[in-house]
C-alpha cells in the first residue's frame, strides 16, 4: 500500500480524513495473486532530464527475471496498470517472446486526471519472456522536464497483476532493482513527428469509407444469401431477387424503394397533425363552455334585478377578459363592440325622448 501527498506551496492547515478498509477471510482462495512492477516505480531516475520535444523512454525487463521467478507452467496475467503524469502522451507495456511483441497494453491518449489507466486482458507469461515499458512525453525547453514524484515532474511505471503468485511474491523489474536478475535497462530516443506515436484511435481509417462505396452493385460471391433479406431502417432498402442468390450470379442489384421518402412525413401526418386538430377542438370547447357559463350568470343576475341582458351589456360594456378576447379572436371582439355600441345608442335615444 502506498499513499503520498503533494503540497508544493507548503500551505498549512490541510487535513486528511481518508483511510482504508481491509477484508480478510479464513478460507483461502484457490490462487494467490502477485504483482510484477516494471519501468521505474521507485523513481530511481529522480532528477534526470527527459528531454525536449517528443521523447520516448523505454525500460526493458530481461528474460532472466521471469526465468528465475516464475513457475515452469507460467502464470496468467489478468490486469495491468499504467501511470505517468501531465506531460505523458502515450504509454504501453509490451509482453515479448523471442524478441517479438505478442501482447501489448497501450494507452494511446494518456490523461493524468485519472491517475492511472487500466487494461484488462488475460494472457500467459512463460519463463524467459521479456517486457518493455515505453513512455512517450512532449515538452519544451522551458519546461525543463525531469523525473520525480511531483505532478509537475514525470514518472513511468507499470504494474502487472497475475496468478498464481511466484515464490518471490512481489517482483520488481526496475531501474536499480535489488533483485539482480531483474535490473531493468533504459534507453531514450527522439521521435520526429506525432505519427511516430502509432495511434489508431480517432484517426481516419486507411480503408475506404462505406459512404463512398457503390451500393448499387454487390458481388454475390462475397455475400451470404441468408443475409440478403428485406429489412427496414429509417429509409427502406429492398433487395430485389430473381430466384435464389447463388455464387453463379455476377451481381445482386440493390435499389432504393421509391416510397421510402414517404416515411419522413409519416410522423407529421399520422401523429402531429391530428394532435394539433384535437388541441384546437379542446380549446374551442373550453371557450364555448366559458361563454355559456358567463351568459347564464348574467341572465340570472338580470332576472334578480329586473333588468334585461342588453341593459347590462350597455352599462358594463361587455367585459374584455372573456375567453374569445383573451385568445385574440378579433372577429369575436368586433362583434361584441358592435353590439355594445348599438345598445348604447338605443338607450341614449330612449333617455332623450323621456326628457
């Protein structure tokens, strides 16, 4: 277990409330796992410069390490951890046999925010196998980048988890290792350009894009007839067949269904338009209901006071907050205004005659 802290500005008052929880059992499992650490986990290269520009540092674990500390039948790797700091670009741990890479755990875009990247892949290590840990950095002359423990400096370490554990329990194939059979080699080299990083993720495939492929003809010799069946996606593609598809046919023709474009309007005509019509009908019913209730209220009030419905309209000039007005139906408001003016004139005329 390792736990370290970084306080480069030496600010006082920081407290740590973290801890660990250990679980144990009296019933041992079938296998006990072990670790093999490679590169420079103890940072024996502290203070040594990494170099400017694109620099790759390679740490090699010799065959004498696995020959001396692994059982004849070998061990099974199930987990690998790769760690660098902020200037790290790519990292990989290559498992080699007879001088060739046969398994590679690679992080193509290293991000120090994650602390370490994990690769889960199972394979077997045999006695005599070797390893190379390759860490690639990018820095400028002003960075004065060096190896060290701080995040402003760099590290290169890899931990390989395997089972069953070797008799050594914890192997360290590192720089200045205390185990003479497991002293790691080190070399550094400059890379000319970013393409030397051998990244594949996020880059254009060397294969032709399917969008540029002529879909109207397909070589039937390379097509399984059981896969040539009618299917639907957003746009329908129909496979036109004449008899059974066999390898003797020179080609199979694929055409776009002329009705496929109609699917684009399916949603509007079958769902949206009826929904809008239903909503408008519901609003109309609510408006009529509101008008009926208000009209009934006026009639009831007029009957109680002995006044006609039109007298109330003339005196109160029809409230403007009725449903039709609130929804902006100008035709309804114009009708109301016309009725109000007409009834007001009749009342004024009758008042003049009484005088």
